[in-house]
C-alpha cells in the first residue's frame, strides 16, 4: 500500500480565526475545497522542515515556532499520515499567495460552512480546543 506523508500548518489569530487556503480547481487532491497550507514530505525532510518549507513556498510566510499538535493516519488510497502544526500569526509578516485560488481568515464555525473535506472538518473539530488554549 502506498503511503504519503504530509505536514500542514494552522495559523491562528488571538481573536479566534484560522487561515485557510482555497484550493485550485486543478488541485490533485480536494480541488476547489478549503484546507490548510502544507504539502508532502520530501525524502530526507522532517515534518517540521516540510511545514516550514511549504508555508514559505505557498504564502511567503516564515514560521517562527510551529508546534506539532496532531499526527494522524488517514485511510484511503494512498494511505496518508498528516502532521498538523499550529502557530499564532505574526501580523508583522504579510501573506503573499503563491498556491491555490485564494485564502481567508475564518472562525472554526465559519470554516464548517465552507466546502472542506470530511477529514479536514473532523480534524478541525477535534483540534480547535488545542489550537485556542
């Protein structure tokens, strides 16, 4: 069975919002859905190195101290293990989108109104108490 390893970042604000990416119509996974920024772990990379690289490549944002809050294996084809990190957004840095068709700041409740995958919905529901504590 093929295994894919990914790392994702949830940037959050003091007022209870999270940053989500609106994926492109031609995205290989979950096209047109909203989700977290991140991507596949490359050979020789740790999950933290991946999340730092992907965050910079996708939105030109430099993570300072990403905190791993969750690791989960998702069944399916391919089988995926995702490492989810969080960090409070530093407003002194701007965001410059390089991947996807847009982004936005949403409360968890607002995120549930968006088109998001069932996996992402369950993950946000489970992790929201950890993000905002």
